[in-house]
C-alpha cells in the first residue's frame, strides 16, 4: 500500500546543522540531502492475470516536472513484494528552504509512466500503481513529482527499488544529472544488482553498474542488459557460466578511443565484429560456454555517446564550497566482465552511499 511519509530534514553537513535554519548563507546556498524513506510497499503478482511484466523507474523531465535527477538503485529479495524508497535532495540558501523543497517532492506511482506523466490533481481517470486489490499493477511508472508550478532545477530524489528476485519481466531505468552549477554537479548514477529481468538504462554522465543473474531454470526468457549514457562510465557483469552475446558502441571521434575504450574481458570471448571509424567504434562478440540448445543465453549491450572530463560531487559531504573545484575524471569507457560486481551490493559500488 502507499505509505504517507512525513518528511523531516536530516542534514548531511554537520556544521551546517548548527546554523540558524532561517539564515541564508548565499543566493545558491549549499546542498542538503534527506535520509531514505519508504514511499510504497506492496505485493507483486508474478504469475497469472495481472502479473507484473513491465516496470519503469525514473524518467526525463516533462513540462518542468517529474525529473528524479539522482541515483537509482535496484535490489532484489526473496519476497514477492516491491519496496520503493526516496532520498530527497536540494541546494538551498538555508535548512528551512531545503525542507520546503523536500516536503513538496513525492513519489508519483501510476500506470503509464512511460508516457507523458500528469500531476495527480489533473488526472481525469487516475490509475495508481497499487489498486483496490493492494497488488502492484502491470506497466507501473515510478517517478519523482514536485507539487508546485515547476520542479526546482537543483532539487530531486534518489530512488531505491527492491523487487522480487524471481522477477523476469522488463525494467526501464531513466535518470538525469543535476549539473546547473559549476561547483556542484550531482551525477545520476545507476546500480542494478544481479537480475533475471530484461533491463534498459538511460543516464547522462554518471556511473552505471549492472549484473545478470543466473536463470533459476533453463531455458527461460532471455536475460538482457542495455546501458546507454552520454559520457557515462558503464560496467556490465555476466556469470562466466552463462553464454553471453554482447555488443558495444562508442559514438564519437576515434581519437578519443585511446582514453575512453571498449574493454570486454569475458571468459572464452570471441570477437565477431569490430569497427574503429572516425565517428563510431564498436565491438561485438560471444562469450561463455559452448552453445547448448537447453541453456539460456544472456544479451548485453552498451553505448556511450562521447568521452569527456566529468566533474562530480557524489554527496553533500563531499561538497568543497561555493565556486570551488570539484573532483573530475575521464568518463565514457565501457567495461564487460565476469563475476566482477555481483559480490558487491549497490551500497559498496556507488560512491556517496
């Protein structure tokens, strides 16, 4: 069921918490971040009528609203339930102003989140993700919504979604960056713990980690991972014992390939196609055990648009002050590996968690 959440500010900057919350420091202020709070907890049907076959987490900004602009973590557990948490953030001139943003940010959970979302007050025929039966509906869309004329460009929420480990449907994850200010660029990172689902991820210049889980039975629906970023650092992990078909592409000047590269390191890999051109480079192939008609085959793909030096501040505690330099690194590489991520959870993989 949907849970109403009373938002109380938790300051991530200990010194800032000593300040008068009504006293502004500067026009832009400083970053603040709340703690994780459960917004939705509901059973999920995985078989029969009404079973969950498709879920969207996050989305692009629409008409000045509905942008999560933060990290997305997807975890799995043995229960047939979904749990959705938000961790709100904002940059504000005082604690009180940040809290005002937090109180107006909420989870938007309605069927049809893959199309243009609508504020709840403007819906003629609303279909919430959790209906009268109490079970999560198929084609649910989970977005961040700001209750106001427009969502502040520096405000949003990280999302943490826990799904049944048996879920093997489609999962679409979309997030964006907060990059308005040169001294505080909060990148939207993504982490998908080992999954049997068919996953697509869109991000900008953050970090993406995604792992394929071994199917619980074979053959079954083909597990798949697809990552697409701008100058994002992309990591895909598959089990060494699972046959894998992979394809990667880098959509930029080949001269940058020396810094941002495609790096497949899969056991028994065979490169079936490679192209290194002036505007695009690609590597495709197969890896893993020899073909078996009874075995499942994973499909993984990754695409980076460019290679660039990316500045970032992963959490408010790492902020170095107004008009100061942030950490920066070259991003845009694609990494494929066997069993390199699955022993680490998202809390360990994502910086700032």
